[in-house]
């Protein structure tokens, strides 16, 4: 069955480290998205990509970086510049028209130790 | 610019009672509208969507929502709550034929009491 796979499910980062969250989809979707979720704040868009080799900043891109070298993959790097990275991170994908809504992965919970 | 307002960050109902989760949207063009459900430590799952067909939309798990253009609302309902409905629910809007990006509400956490 098609879907989105996020890994790892839990990730621990030491202060000053960069970490990369994986997101892979086999839905043949063109668009992919990264969201950050904190209690009581809903979903906040970090980065999105509508086509391979192109991506745009979302509302809270500072301290994060992405790449989109393949249609299926959209990894997110949380850099040491992100001062408060502890959160639940969600990856999603959609068709170009968006009429079907988004398909979400199961999330990665990142904790700074 | 699009926006979504979910009234009530927490809603509590008894098992068997009506579930009503409120969502109002703002959009400059006829929108696509969505409801998602999220269980603890999981991703979001699509419950139902409105994309210009019937204004009363039926989704999974017995949920439905009615698009009311005059009220700019898309409230989610279920006639009889079940314990398994306890979760967080998100309403989302996107411009029809425009940007594909969804704008999400802040979510409503539903508690079902036995």
C-alpha cells in the first residue's frame, strides 16, 4: 500500500548537534511538506516543495534546512541554530491540485537532551 | 488570505452524546475544506473533505460535516460519541484551484466521558 514513512519515530539530540529526519513517500505525489507541532499551537509549516529540486520556506524556517533531490524523499535537517527543537515533526504529501488533501506520515518526536 | 478558526480548544462529551466541533473559515474564493483526526503520537488522518459536490459530506467513523457558505462554516458532527473518538481534530482550508497549501486551525481536543 502507498503511504508516507517517517523515521525515526523518536530522536534525541544533544545541544549543538544537527539531526536529519527522514520522509519517504511512494504515492507519486509532487508536493511534500514539513510541519512542526507543539502543544496548543496546532501545525506550523516549516518548508514545502512542489517539485523536485525546488522548495520554499514556510512560516518557521529559521534553524531548519531541507533538500528535494528525488520525488520520493524530502529530508529535514534540524540545525544547531534552532534553539528550541523539541517538538513533534510531521511530514505530508499531496498532488499538485491538492483536491485530495494531504497524506501524513506518523511523525518523529525530537527531544533535546 | 485564508484562515481557519476552531471554536473551543477542548470539548468534552459523554459517550452516546452528540459531537459538535466548530470550524469557521475565511477564503477569498470557494474553498476546499477538510477535517483531520489525530490520535496521540500519530500523524493526521483525513476524516472527510468538501470539494464542491454535495454540501453535506460524510466521512469515516460516522462523522459528517456541512458546508454553509452563508455562515462560512464547516462544522463536524457525529450523532453518538464513542470512547474511541477521543482525539484531536483539525479543520483545514485551501484555495480552490490556487495554492495547494492547506491552512490548519489550531485543533480541538475531544474528550469522551463514560
